[in-house]
């Protein structure tokens, strides 16, 4: 690896949510908070400490989003166990995820996930059967576009880690009836072998009537 190429396991100094918005909003690109950052934003409080911060965008919007970054920021694509400058990646390269680095601070500051979408709907990248209208997939929470929690939990369901279980346990009891049913159908249809599908199938699964989305 060239000395000029940073290590993907190097230090993180994740941007705050407000700083992410300040950086990305001028781009005009479609973007939204994703992963744990989206779950924390939706709940209104952090579930746990997080090492990084994620946003999502579409392939069509990536160029505009990157172009809006501050001059001290650089964008990097996966390259085996390392990274390469995003500009050097092949057109058909898997850009999941794009890492953003503040070169002045010598730290990673943002992770950008590429998701699929049509003009009117978000599409699950792993299985196009799973779709939601954009206004159902991304919420505006106090001016910050935020991926809905049921979608974030579908992403985490493929191979959930113990920390993902913590996120799920904090979020599921707060989902609306509609969101909860959508998530259950998604898990059983798209990720039926996930460990998270077991309680969905169980007759001992808790009654859903008490789960309500918090009012905003």
C-alpha cells in the first residue's frame, strides 16, 4: 500500500449529524441518515456509542454529493483489504461503502452507502422485491433526511451482531403497527434465515398492540 493511501482501519472523527447536513445539503443530491445514526435520530436519543456515522445516497446522486465536499475531504472506494481514490475506481466497481476522509485531521469522518431507487420509490439493494415510496422510506426529522427505522433494521438483519441486537431491542417496541408488520414481512420474505426471524415466527411473540411510533 502506498504511504499516501490511508488505511480503512485508521482513526475516525465522525461528523455530527448537523455537520453532515451542513456539508451535504448544498449538493442538491438525494441523501439521508442511515444505520445507527438514523435509529438514534428517530428515537431522539443515542442507543449506544457509535464509532462512525453513515449516510446513504443513490448511484445517480453520488457524483453531486462528492463534488460538494469541502476541499480538505477526499473520497475513497474499497480495494480488496484497502482503499483507492474514488476517482480511480472502475465504472463497474463495487463502491460499498465510499469512505470520506478529512485529510487535514487525518481521520475518517463519514461513510456513504449506495442504495437503489426509482424516481418514486426506494428499492432494497439486496432484493428489489422490497420497495417503499420515498416519502415512506425517508423522513424529515427536524430538517434532516432520515431513513426509517424499519428499513435500517432490515439492512442489519442479514448478519446481526450483538450490537445490532441492542439497536433492534431499542427500536422494535417503538415502531408503529404498520411499520412493525412491514418489517416482519420483510424479514420473513427477504431474510428468512436471519436469527431475527425466529421470534417473528414464534407463537409466543409479544402482542403488538402496545407498540406505537412516538409522536413528533
